[in-house]
């Protein structure tokens, strides 16, 4: 089997800071494209067919397919190739050195450690045996996770309607994450009618409507929290972060624009949240507080809610225990590419060695023993090739 520590060191030595955080160095570093080439060569050598999806110039998704050509069941194994920036880091970000049983560098935990674990585990699969079972592994190295999951979103265009089991690689301290919060970024335009400030009763003040809307929105979220409190991922929440409206102090405000994010807890869904907000806005209109409204969604990350008794969770827990790890099941409050894939996939989990606490931090490392064991656990999911 390939040595996962060497693969990770190679990946860390290729700077792939997400371009908006790389500044002037973005072009020189080459970033996601260079990591993509490494992933492609590695997976090709292991017998996978590689397809490139260019999401933006120099910013690919690398899609590596192994196993059955026309699979009945598709495993999607996905990890992101971009990292956050390196400002303020306390050690060399791209050295990839091992000290005190830890491999240090930007991305060691988020997400190159989990990515390397997935690559090495998949590269050791007996693809002919997998094909005989009617199964395939599609391994994706994706771009742009750190800024809105753009790579994962784009990959949906080239993925089949149904996936069987999806593993989103992220540092979970080798726990099997089967529940996570989702979130939606929403914006609403409220429409009133302007009038002179000396005769406000002749207008409909959209700013006043916004005031009532915000209070009702908070009440709606409290109600939702009573229904969907979840010990795994906490409670739903809402934050109104931007309000813009009106013309001048002496004009009744004809419009008001608000932007807010709503954190969704399973089994709630974003569609349900939107429909309840729509009903709320219709109510305000029926009361004459506004004349019209529009609700739009900027970003959609569905909550993850896979049964802890599902086949994927059980198989991964068993494989972890075989690899000498506890096989803990858990939920998380953060979001990752799993939110993009879970609506398409029968079963989805987030999994990987390393800790999210080191992601985005001034010191980033991964425990080498956990990296090796996490890789072995993943490898245990599929038939092995005898090298
Ligand atoms: Zn990540």
C-alpha cells in the first residue's frame, strides 16, 4: 500500500490556498490545478479513469472512476483540494515535516490529511472485485470548498441522479459524522408605498414592515427550535445580518431589503423553512403591513441526517474498530460538502482523520497514527487488491 504520510507530505508541499485568500501569490502557487494533477496521476496509477471538470480557469474538480462501468451502486468519496490562507501561521505552512508524531502544514488536517487517506484507501481497492459486485467508486478531488462549496456544487452537473453511499472527507477525529446542521442564506425584498413624511398614513412603510418581519422571524425560529432541538447538532438559529431600505427621513420608505442566514437542524429542511417564511410574509401582506414581497435564496446547504443504523455508518464503525479506533458516531454544527451531496445520496457521512480544531488555525497538524488508522479504516470498506 502507498504510504499515506508521504502522500500527505507531497500534498502539503503544493500550496493550494483558495485564490481569494492567496492574493498575489495565487498564480505562482498554481494551487488547486497542481494538486489536481497529483491526485489524477496517483489515481490513474491505481487503475482509475480520470475526468477533469474545469469549474473556473486553473480550478478543476478531478473525478476518478473505478469499478463497474455501469454500476448499480456508486460510492462517492470526495475531499477538497483548496485550503484557507497562511497569514499568521506559526510554522512553515508548506514544509510537510513530521515532528513529535505529527505532520505539520496548512491543510494537514483540513483537508489534505483526509484527502490523502481517501486516495490511498481507494488506490488499494481490487477494482475488478468491486465491479463484480456491480459497484463503483467515484473519487473526487474538488476545488473551492472553503468559499461556498463551489466545486461540490459544480460536480452535481456531472454526477448521476442517484448515488449510493457518499463519504465527504473532512477531519472528524475519525468519528463517523452522520448528522450536521444545514444553512440557507436568504434575502427578502419588502415592498411598500412611498408618501410624503408629513402624511405617513397615505403610504405603506416598508421599514416598519421589516421591523415586524424580524420579530416574527425570530419567533418562527424559536418555534422551530422547540420542534427540532437535536442533541447531536444543537438547535436551529437565525441571524439577520443586513438591512437596507428607505430614501430619506421625510419619505415613507417604499422598499426594504433584508439578508439573513438560517441554520437548519435535521429533520427540518430548507424547503420547509422557506415555505413557513412565505406564509409569514403573506400574513403581513394580508394585514396591510406591506404590498408585496420577494424571497430569494443565495446559498443552500442541506442538513445531513443519515440514520446511525444505516449500512454505511455500521460498516465504517466496524472498519474503524478493526483499525484500532473507537468507531464513535457523532453530529457536528458545521457544514461541508456533505450538505451538497446528501440530497443525491442514499447514505452520506462525513469522515476523516485529524481535527477540525486545527483547520483554519495558526498551527495546523495531523496526528500520524490517527492518519494511518483512519486510512486503514476507509480501506476496510472495500475488497483489497493484493500488491
Ligand atoms: Zn475542509
